[in-house]
C-alpha cells in the first residue's frame, strides 16, 4: 500500500489538474486535517488509519470542485490568530493582513504612549482585523460591526477566542454602515477605523470559483456602478467616528485608488490622503487622517 507521501502527491496532482492554485500546500493541509493533526507531519508515518483513504478522497474531491480550503478545514490563519470560518462569511485574504498591520501599528503607537486606543472594524466579516488588533494590542478597545448577523456572530466568536480585554470590549454589533446613527455614541472618539468593505462592481464577477461561488454576495459587491457605494459610506462613517488626528485605513480594488482618494477628499474631513500597496506592490488601500 502506498505511503502517506505518495497519497499526498497523487492528491496534489488531482488538485493541480482541477486548477487549484496551491495544490501541494492544499494536499498537505487536507491530509493533516484528516489525520487530526495541526500540521502535516515532518516525519511521515509508515501507516495511517484504515479510514484515511476514504476520508482523504472525500476532502480532496471537495477541494478539486473548488470549495475553499478554509471551508473544508473550518478555519484559517490570519496574521497571528486562528479564525473559525464557515460558508456564511467571507474568507479573509492575505492582502488584508497589510490593512490590519496599518491599524495595528497605529494602535500600538498610541498604546506605547500610554493611551488606550479605540479601534473600530467596519464591515468586519469573520472578524479578522478586529481579532488581530485585539490579539496584538492588548490595551486597545475593539469595536466591530457588520450588516450580516452571521458575520457578527462569527466575529464575536473569533474575537472572544483571543481572550477578554476588560469591561470595555470587545464589542460586536450588527449594523449597516450606511446608517447615519451607527455607533453614534462613539462620534469623535475613535482613534483608528479599519475596514475591508465589499467593493466589487456589479458587473465584475470574480474569476476564482472559490470567491464567485462561495463567498457571500453581501461581502463582495459594494453597490453602485463602480462598486464604491459601501466604501464611500465607510469613509463618511469614519469621518464622523474619528477624533481629530484619527486614522482611517480601508481596503479597495487595485483600480479604485484614485476614486477612493477622491471620496476621502470630497468628505472634507481628511488630510494626508494616500494610497498604499499590498505585499505584491498593488494599490490596495486608502490611508487618511481626520483633520
């Protein structure tokens, strides 16, 4: 009988033939999942449980059908936190880690100066940004909001798993960023607003099946002809929530940099408006300060 390594290599060939972008990685992750291990063993065992072949074939077939790896595993790793993921929420991508990093760096700077930074994650989805801030800046007070009750539920679980942070947070709510009364009790007091909002235009259907067929439409399409209705609402809400000098960081598509800057400028409340790049050098985020 073939050893584990050969089974995994055969699975990788199956995934590659199905067009999976990272077949070797995914084949190993699925094998570890079936074995009940946190990661693929460095020393491959000579033997595997009797049920392994059938169980492994099932998850490999699901991945070959382009079901997201994170849905099959039930989790993903984002920066330093492990997030529970299910089909009701958007699967966070690596580029959003850079957005989180900008928010974390700002909150950490304020904490180092003796402050208690207040950070709001708008359109929080799985809670990736909120959980990362909570994990990495323990003095921060974290508030997260999403229009989807499922996303709020998932964020509450993921942020809570990081650990408690006193009586003032984390706070997770269901709410629409276009609501002018959203978080009105925080008006003018927030230090950092971070957001990965939906921003895809209605006619720009994603090419990747993992996104097109599995991510919730509410988390993908930003509304309006250019997909920026929700991002513009994020900018308007940030202008209301942020204290003078507070920071906004918002993800957008690489072709939306100029439009995002224009929206921040039109809001009339921001300066030092800039577009920053992700790890691949693409224009992927708006960064601006409240006047």
